């Protein structure tokens, strides 16, 4: 064995890359060889490997990819939540109802506005009829926060 302390950092990184590639190659070769032997054994018994495993022929070969979802499939599942509440004065401001309440929502409610009006605004905004609302509470200014008690 070679003493790794004799190698420089770039040499070690190059060696690491080569080792990783060799491991992947050997894993692939081993899987292909094993799959070939299993198909041969199944054929000797008069059954196909696909029938034995209850899968399509295309899903058996990429065994390494079967267990983990890909990054695309995970991100494709997550879509932004639809708006449950919208600011009637600015339909660009919306909130799904989850997480911290936005300032415009708190100001609306604190100034006497109803939550139902915000829900109706979201319905209108989701249907694409912008500017169809003219609802305003008494004052739509942010509520000042109470001073912290010492």
C-alpha cells in the first residue's frame, strides 16, 4: 500500500475521483452480471425474470435509481398553495392562510375589516377579475405594536 501522506492535495482529489468512478463501474458491472445470471436461472425454470418479479422489463435494469425519488419528481410535487385571502386594495398581496399573518392582513382586521371580505377578494383574484373590488375598511394602516414589558 502507498502512504497517502506522500500525496499532495490535488493528487489526493484526483485519486478520489478515480476511485469513485471505479467503484461505480464495478457496481454497475456486478449488477449487470447478477441480472444476467438471474435471467438465465429463471429461463431454465421456464419463467421470465420480469414475470417472477412482477415488473416490466424496463424497471428491472435501473435498480440503483428505483428506491430514491429524483430531484425533479420531488420539486414537481410541491406547488405553491392557492391564496385563501387577498388584499382587496392590492390583489397582488395574498396569503394562503398558513404561517405568519402578513402585515396587511393584520392591519385590515385591526381596522374593522372582515375576514370574509379578504376571502371574497381571493375568490375574485383567483378568477382573474382584478379591479372588481372596491372594499375598504375605515383605515388600512399597519397597527402599531405595543411596547415590550420590561
